[in-house]
């Protein structure tokens, strides 16, 4: 039987980091991870997405996820896995929610 979402994607977000006012050193905030099911497909067409300022951004993978899906901010670090095998690690280039699924480009 074919699985619609055979892979997993792990999102890593950081929040609450700040600069120490006394030393100027960066103090790390908290790191959170979230794992979701997905289907990842490698880019085979040298595709580009258009960034917020109109620039073309090349992507290497397209990832499909079931709905509902909250917005994923470009720049979020992700790791795509097939079981225990890491297929790809990157950052989100763009995110879109469609009628049938959510997509993001890595």
C-alpha cells in the first residue's frame, strides 16, 4: 500500500535569545522542535520561488503536508527524514497553504 505521507519533517525554532547588556555576549533562548508527517520530493527542474522582495530563490526540495497546517516562517530550520535516515537538512524558503495540502520549499 502506498503511503501519502511517508516521511517526517522536524522543525527547529529558537526564541527568547538576547544580548547580555553587561558583556554584549549573545545569550541563547529556548529551542523547540516539532515533528510532522510529510512527503518530500527533490527538485528536478531547477525551480525557483519568488521571495518577498521579488528576488528569485532557488529551492532543492518541495515538501507536502496534510491540512490543517499553521504558517511556517521562511528561515525556519528543518530536517526531513525517511525513518531514521536524514534525507535533507535546510531552511524554509517559502510556505503556502493550498486547498488540499500545505507546501513548503527547502
